[in-house]
């Protein structure tokens, strides 16, 4: 074992010469880049559908792992650990989704003598149960939303607990996360049916019908803290990310710092996050999620025991490479003192580009990417997993890329994001890019007035609409007419509606789950069209701006 000459560091416990990336798409590319920068060989697995995908081209080595369905490829933990051994990989990086939060994979790696680039299996397992993690957090002095810490035995127990907490309350699945098995209850009359519904949904989603109660928080923000923890007892906070802009429990836009968090709150939330990580013996990079209510009180929600999709906004305001720090920690090296004093510099905003049509209920938009122009220039970062000529299939999560803009302040970051979205061109499929153009014109978004229900409310109210040029397109009118014939009345996402976490990979069933919202979005779009035609409401006020956007679209030759 060699002792590093610089700084009297401890010896590296482990040498990592080759790492196997057990993921696909943009995150596989992201991890391979960090490995290349560190002089570590990067290997990647790929399914039959991803034979010609970008990670395969960028990796030093690539290995087929099975047919397209993830259950037969990216989710084959045992086969992937076996492959790592065969090819002489010293470690596995799981990325996010797929195997990343399976304690079992971390355990299998350990047994096979392969380093898992993530936390210990025990830390993953400890954060897997909401009731158990709430108990741990209370013991550690981390604020949790007022409520229970044990599953409710029956309806009588639920009644007693709800009276104690005070209505409105929230029923949540003990095994879950991500909004599944969650029900808001306004008053005692609604408890019985919500209890039954939450139970059966929890059972269906997690194979466990245990539910518990929390006080319902109105219009909170989702603010999360990035932590790093080494194997020598140092755990640091790298500040927060504001992730309130979500569509049906799936993040759409993230930023750092949060417009709602100043130095004092950042310090307190950071301390709580560090206490949370310590309480479960955490090492590697992790994220502690909080709800921040309108009084500035924050409450632990859950911990994501992996690298997250939105980690780049933290990287942009700290200048750190979080994947490189994961590698350093996995090698057994200590985090330096300087990481205790990291403060955010400037502001970063990330938007997630999905192969979905935001103006038609976020319908999946698979197809071939005929042309791809990614934005560049000052303050812009692309984490893109696809290339021109590439195929977007329905097998996996439809996120194509993340577009991140950094500026000295929020205004500059947003201006650069707008400029970048203007440069962006993706032909052949629909993407969520136009939604972000609309959001950049939204007064609440611009002012940083965010809460977790805001995006769903605005989408349902038709406040974020397509440009006039798109509205006038004949194909669009046909689609609206067809949808009108097929739907009647209102349907919409309610707070508490179940939705699979995007980070966990998209299953075919999710399309069925999307249908009510697709119908709702079409109906709202239709109403917006009628309002515009009648020349009243916000639509007509926006027309000048939209038509300008339309001309710019036309000039760029989009669609
Ligand atoms: C809540 C809440 C209000 N009060 N808990 C949704 C998913 C999940 N992990 C927790 N969630 C919420 N829990 C109480 N007691 C509101 C939400 C919530 C939410 C939280 C984070 C991000 C987006 C959200 C969207 C709707 C509701």
C-alpha cells in the first residue's frame, strides 16, 4: 500500500483501476466522464436496445447484459456483479434508478470483493422504511413532520392518531416514498375511505399495506441537502437544492441555492442533514430531503442513498465533481477540511429534457433523433445521454438530457437558460423544452415563488401553454378534436395521487396511469384555445410574446 506524499494523507485503502457503470443514458455518460478525468478505466453494461447508445461509444469497454426490458438487463444485479469480477472491475457505480438503492446489491458487491460506489447496505436499508427512518431521525434530533412513527393497526387507531395530530392529516405508506399510497384527509368523515385506499395502494405498490399518519403541511417547498461522508467520520453538507417544481411527484426543474434559503437556514438544514446521515452510518454522496413550510420550518422527508439526477446544480455552485468525490471516498481516502466550509457561489438552474409532449399530457414521444444541436456558451452545461441518429424507445425512463445554466445570480442563470433553450434543437421527437420556455415567462417562477403543487396547478389551469404558432397547427386542432370526442369533463392530478418515481425507471404500466392526466391536459389545452379565440383571459395578453416565440421557432426551422 502506498502512502500519498501530498499532505500526509492516509494510505488509500483500495486502488480503483477499472469501474463498471451499471446504468444507461445520461447518467452512465456522466459517470464515465468523471472516471476518464480521474484516469480510471470505465466499463459499461448495455441492453440490446442500447447497443449503439452514447455510453457504449464513450466507454473504454462495453458489455451486453441482456434484452431491452430492464428486468432482463439493467436490473440483473447478480449478473452485473459477476461481470464485474470477470472483467476485473474493482468497483460498480449504480448511477440512479435501477439497482442504485437496492441494499442487496451493495451486499452482493461486498461479498464478491467489488467496491460499491455508494453507501453501506445498512444505510440504504435504514432509509428504506419511512416509519423506521422517522424513529431514527427523532432519536438523532432531526425534525420530522409531526405524526406517528408506527404503522396504524386499524381504523380506530387511525382515528385516535388523527385526533391527536389534528386535521388536516396525511396518510402515507410506511414502506414507500414518492407519493404512492399517500392520501390527504381534511376531516374525520374522510378518514375511513382514505385509510382503505391508502392501504390497498401501499399493498399494490410496495407489497406492504402498512400506513401511518402525519400532519398535513400546506403548500410546502421541497428543499434537499447534498451531503458527502467519508469512512473516517467526516460528514459534510454542500448546501441545498430547491426541487419544488415537480409534475406528479417527478422533478422537472431544480436550482441551487433555493430562493427561500439564506445562510442561517442553510446552516441549520445542513446540520440536520449531517445528523441524519450520521445516524445511519452513511458514507458516499447522499441527499436528505426536507419539506420547508411557509413559516420557514423544515422537516425530514426521506434520504436518497445515491447520486441524484439534479446533482449538477450543486456541482455548478460549488465547483466540485460529486462523482469524483464518491470515487475518493470509495478508495478510502479522507475528505479534506476545506469541504467543511463550502458556500454556494452564484446560481444554477437545471431543466430535465424528456421525450414527452408537454402540450398533450406529457405523452411519451419515442422515435429517432434526426438532428441534435445542444446549446453551448458561457455558464451552460449539458448532461446528454443521446446523439443524433439515436433511437428513443419506450423501454426506459424518457429523460434524454439535463440542461444546466449557471449565472452570478438567479437572473443571469435564467437568462442563460432562456438563451440555451433557444439554441437547442432536437428534431424527430417532441420534448419538454417548450414547457421550460413557458415557465421562464411565468411570474411566480421568475419571482422564485414555488411550492410542491405549483406546477401541477399551473398545468391544470392551462397557465403554461404552447406558443400561438403551435396552437394554430392543423395537426394540433385535429388532436384536440379527437381528444374532445374521447373525453368529457375534468380529470386531473390531485395532491397525493400515486406516481412512480422517475428515478426508479419507467414501467409500461405508467402510461396507463398517465391517461387521466393526458385527458385533462388536452381538455385544458382546448379551453385555453377557446379563451384565446374569444380574446379574453391571460391567453390573449400573452399572445404578443407567444407569437414572437412562434416566429423564432419558425426561423429556427423547428418541427
Ligand atoms: C407531504 C406533503 C404535505 N404534508 N407530507 C409527496 C411525496 C413524498 N415523498 C412526500 N410528499 C409530500 N408529503 C405532509 N405531511 C406534501 C407532499 C408533496 C410533495 C412533496 C415533495 C415534492 C412534491 C410534492 C408534491 C405533492 C405533495
